[in-house]
C-alpha cells in the first residue's frame, strides 16, 4: 500500500515541469527557513525538497545523456592506424 502510494506520488512529480517548479523554489526555501510549529511549515519543507529532487534528477539525467553522446562520438570516429600510412602511387 505504501509502496503504491509513493509510486503514484513519483508519477505525479515526474509530470511536473522543472521550469515551473524552479519558479517556486525560492518561495518554499524562504518558508522553510522561517521555522514554525505548523503543518504549513512541514509541507513547505517537503515541497522544497521535492523541487530540489526534481532539479537534481534532471541534472544527473542530463549529465548521463551528455556522457553517452560523447562515448558514441568516440566510437563512431574512424580508427586511424598508427605508424606509417600505406600509400600507393597512382598514375
């Protein structure tokens, strides 16, 4: 039951746009930094870390994509044999 609930929450979070979330990051950071003994403060902390988690996830994802692309470029480059090239004279 708990696993299923967390899975649904993750699906909803993944559907959110990072740019929109980033606009809210400062708002929830400020709320979190001003401690109160209230449910609203607790929710602000959770929301702040959800936004942060999405940003970190996207950063890791982008770094991995770039790494994969650079590896693909390296494997696609033609191998140049080392040493003296074999040349023929053509008339």
